[in-house]
């Protein structure tokens, strides 16, 4: 009952795409996902720059359509956490707390986890004005002060969306200037309630039951100032770490990412990697979907 032609771990854009292409080629396919279909993309405010996407596409609506398409294609999706894998043998295994699933081919598409800051006060204040999600929590900060930690595309896109609600948005980034694309830089410059604090890093959070102040280090001169801001909201978009720990004993990792060739093949025969878990230059929805398609097509040729 638990034998398949291909196993796919992860149901984000890479895993869902891999599943759709695998099923289309007649492979009995199982996707294992511990959370909602869509992964991180389901939590973002808007999906931008993806060919054919509607202008008002949210992460949640994109994830819903992704799941609808996957299920309509006939993909079996099981919501279980993979606890152990065996990748070196001809028949691969993925074990959860409920079952062991087997297939001669496996596609690793676990994606990534948002990076924590690792500063004092973070654990105590998470969910209490800190560690918020713009798509879910942004409207609650209408007319209030907010902070977005991070200066890359994902962070700045969320800051622009948050500026629709918040009285003030401060972007705190370690770079000397925003590291986002020109389009977002122009939009930030044209949005009066966004302020950028460049070459800066949050070093501590303070508050009794919720965030009341942030310590911000200047990377230019080493000075630290405390921003007193009771009732503010802090949204962290400081990048992601790949969810590759499960495979560290079986695959050689490159800075935590799984190396592949252009066919998405890893160093182990029959084992593929796709999406944000893979070592590559560009991490976008478009490249994740492409990775998944390429992995599944090549898996079908084995």
C-alpha cells in the first residue's frame, strides 16, 4: 500500500510542480507535507513577477490554487512529518510517525524556514508584537508604528504592503542601502510613511507582555540606540535557512543546501532536489516551479 513510483517531500511550489509533472507521466506519486500546501509562499502578502499571475494575487490565494491544481491532477497528498529517510538504496524510504513510504525515486523539496534573529527577548515576545506576518497581521496595525527587519526583495515587498495600513514603517537592514530590486526601491522612495534604517541590526527586544522597545546597533559606528515604541509591530523577513537537516547524514551539503546538476540530480542515484533547499543562484517561485518540473521529468526517465 505504501509503495510508489516517486516520493516527493514538500508541497510548496517546487514539490507541487514536481507532483503535477510526475503524475502527467504516469508515475504513481505521493507528496508528503507536514504543513499547508504552498509552504512559505502561502504566507506572503502578494505574489509578484510570476508570469501569468493576477495583479491582486495573494500568497494565500496562490497556495489554494496550487493545491486545487495538484489534487485535480490526481496527486496523493499526505500531511505527515518525515522523521527519517533512507536514500542510498535502490528503493528509497521516507518514514513518518505513522508509516514508511517507499519508491525507487525521491524528490526533496522541503523548502526553507524563516531565519530567526537570535537576540535577547525574541523567544519571550514572539507573537506578542514580534514575529508577525504581514498578510495575516498587517491590518491589525492600522494607524500604528511598525518595523520590518530585512532589506531584500521579500522584506521590502511586505513593507510596501504594510504601509497601506501602518502609520509608519521602518525598514531595518544590515546593508548600507536596500538590497532589493529597483522597482521596490522606487516604490519605497515614493511612499512617505516608510523610513529606511540602513547599516543597522536589531540586537535586543524589550517589553512586558508585548514589544515596547528595540535596541538597534549601527553597523557604521558601533553605537546602540533604544527605540521606545510601545504597541508597535515587528515583522521579520531576514531570509530563510534550508530544511536540509534530515539529509545531512546521507548527502553532502553546501552551506546547508543540497547540490544538484542541471537535471536536479543529487550525488545519489534516484534522488533529486528542487526549490529553496537546492544550492542555486536565484530563489523565486518561478525557479522553484521550474526545479520541480525538471526533477519530475528526469525522474520519469529513470
